[in-house]
C-alpha cells in the first residue's frame, strides 16, 4: 500500500503521520497534491518528535520536524478558511483519544500510526499496527458488477505470432462472453523496431480471423488517439503529476555505477538498479547537473510485499525489495513502455489485463504504478490481471518467431481457415470440455471464461491443428468452400483474376470432390490442377509411373476401346465400362485396374474420384489424354 494515501472516514479524511514522516524534504508537495483532490475537511494525526502529549488542533502548529508549518502553508493555499472544531487529538503515552468529532461514521479500519492505538469517544479501539498500512485507503479493484473492458495492445514488429493472436482471441472471447468492450491500441513508441508494414499486418490478421474491436485504431472511440506515438502530451501531463506527487524521482546513476556499487557491497550485479538515487541531497543533484547529466525518472516502489490474485494462477506475492525502483522515462524525456502501458490502461478504464505469461514479472511494477496513478487521480481502480500460458514449440521450447509454426500468415497461406485456426488456438490454454475439441466460434464465445484458462504451458501441435482445420473444412457449405478455393487456385496460376465460364463450371463441379479429402485449402490446387490444364500440358509425376503394369499398353488400349463407344458420359457409365474391360476382361484386381487411367487423366498417383473427374473433363478430353499417355 502507498504510504501517501489518506483514509476516508465518512465525509472526512485522515492524513496519517506516515503521510509526512520520511518525506520531510517534499512534505509540502505531498500535502498539496492531496488537498488538490480533497473537497472536504482534513484531519491531521501527527506524533511529536519528543513523544510528549500534544493537542493536534490544526489551529496550532505541531512541533514535529517542521510539519506543522508545512501543513499550515498547504492549508492556506487550498482553503480560505478551515473549520477547526471537528477534531482534535490528545497524546497520552501510547494512546491517542479522538474528541469532538461531529460525524456519525465512527469506524476507523486502520490507523496509520506506528505502535499507536486509536480510541473514539464511543469506546471503539483500533488494533495496534506493527507496519504502516492503510487498508481503508487501498485503491478500489474491479468487482463482478464492473463492466468488462479488455484490451489488445501489440507492438507493430515483425509478422503476427500465433501466441500474440491467441492473446487477442482470449481477450475478444471474454469481452463478447461478458457483453464487455474490446479495445485495440498500438504500442508504437519504439521507432527503431516498429513499422507501418507490421501495423497493417496486425489489422489484416484480426480482420481475417473475424476478431473485431469496439474502440481503437480505425474505429475510434472516447479515448482516442489509440496509437501511443500520438499520445505524447497525455504522458507528459501524467509524468508531471507523478513527480509532483513524489511518486517518481530523478535518477542520475549510470549502469556502470550501479554495477560498481553492487561489486563493492559484494552483491550480485544482476540485481539491477539499487535505489541509490532515491534520497539524493540537493548538493548531489546539483553536482550531477553540473556534470551535464540528464536524469531518467524512476517510480518509487513501495517498501512492502506486493500481492495480487492472478485470474489464471491464483495469489502471487512479490517480496518487499525484490523489485527495485524502475525507469519510466528515459533521460531524453521519452516515456517508456513501463509507464505508457499502464497509463493507457488506466485512462481507458481497462478492467482485465489478459496477457502472456512472459509479462508476469512486470506485474508488481504495474501494481505499484497503479497505486500512484490512483493517488494522482488518473486511475479509478486496480484492474484484474490474468497471465496466459506460454505457447511451446518442438522440443518443449517456447515457440519463437524463428519457428515456422509461429507465423499466422504461414498457416493462412497453407490453407488454414479462420474457423479451424480459431478453434485450435483457443485450445492453447482452454477447452470447452475434456472430450470435445471441435467447436464453433459461437460456442467459444458462449462458454469462454478466463477463470477456466489453465496455467500449464500449451504445446503447438501442427498435426492436431491440421486435423481440426480439416474438420471445419468439411463443415463448410459447398458454395462457401468453393469460393474459398479461388485465391489458392489463383496463387497457383491455375485460374486468372476473373474466372472464365468454363473455369467456374470446373470449380463448381470439382469442389465437392476434394472437400472431403483435404485438411488445408492449400492442398486443393495440386489435387485439382489437371482439371484446369490443357490436355497437352498435363505433367506426369515420377512416383505416378512407379508400379505401372508391364502390359500398360494393353491396359490403355482396352480402356480406350471400352470408352470410345459410350454415348452417355456419366460416372456410372464410365465406371461400368472400365470395370468390364479391365477387371473382368483383363483380370486385373480392382485396386490396380484403374491406376493407369488415373495417371493418364491427372498425371498423379492420387487424385479426386476418377470417374467424376472424367465427367468434368468431358469425353473428348479424357480420350485425348488416354491416347497421349499411350504414346
């Protein structure tokens, strides 16, 4: 908890002694910062330095290290007059008695006075505290009644990673499940790595998958702009308030100096920053400025444990001192991701921060920053955090951008359809039920709850992904499946930008023949190519020639003799004629009998159903190919 938070008591506020003790160098600005937000009476508890009983009536100076005068200045700055008759405090050893309080709210949940008990005139006594803590002043958190607002905020670097898209999917599914809002903003503050091409790829990826957003880039919203590179003035204002409130301070130490101090003290240099600049004197600061050093700004981390409940992993505690004060602004004045990400979340009212497990270690920093943002009036509440499991690749290693399976667009190019890929990606940490892997997007939205996400790493299994995609391919309506094949046929240069009448007929008749036989749309061009080629352009694959019978010529002659007289060119007639000539006439086993004819038609060992394919080709084309293969 922040030591700088006032405790609300009905229409009054208690300014704890800890609000000032330890901050005497900047006590005025802390009090001033609080009074700027206060629209009611201010009550002051202050323990005198000599331990003697005093009456802490605000009309008198409190002899405690100059605090009284600082309070008087701050109060005069904010208020033209102060009503004094609400409260005064008597110190009697280790007890203070509150007298004359006119309000009816008499319960003080936690007094911020070390080793001191507080007793009201009603006889209620608060327990003694060993540590300074203000439970009553804690930042509010999200409740079940808070409207859900999630965000997807990638940096536009490289091509979209399946793990990144899984994060977008879970945020989107939770927003749609709860009736909440999805925000899509771009974190493009790293000019060296960010690119417009990557930004456009992100848009392309989400639109292709059907992951929509309610606020953000392209669609706008009440918190625009939604690209961090365009929000500089907003960050400057927040930075100024953090500094004025004493939450951030100037840090002049270089990495080499920090490392040298660790070595001199016998500490591990990997501990990072050592909080050295927290308490620099005015003389030290002046000396650094004289050297021409430009300071970074660091957030003052609380000297207490930081505990939060992760929606996926349960309660997590980071021990006091385990996370050092961290930089939020570069020496050149540019705000860092560590600042702008939580600031944007706070300003945009994000309620649930659902992100990858790799960001878990940064959460205590965000918790501390949120407390500071609440203190300066930027944040209204602490969001709930949920860290989604790692997506692993081969060898049980984290799936990196160098792994082919990590590329969303590679999967699209191979022929994954959105329904199949979304189904599989949702299984990377979540499931509809223990024995149900196939489901629709509508079922995902209806059932998804972030509390059901598993913490264990999820392995990207390409074979399983393909199998699930194949199921969804077969679930497509015939016309829809046909139309989705067109871009793949165009990429293979089998059809032009605009299909001819003949190409349209071939595609409509052939699509049902391959729909049950492929798992990826990208497999269709190889399987269907022979139907679009001219008769003299059919290439025969080497593996298709293997296993041809020694009497190949005889087989082809018999096939020609059987097919040439046919007057009805349909699948049943073709099959009957070939079966009679090759199986019954030549005594060839059925599974070998039609191989030569298939190769003559398609140039391949495997093809769509042979007889139906010959119907699509037509009698003349089929006989021409048989004669060409016969040679």
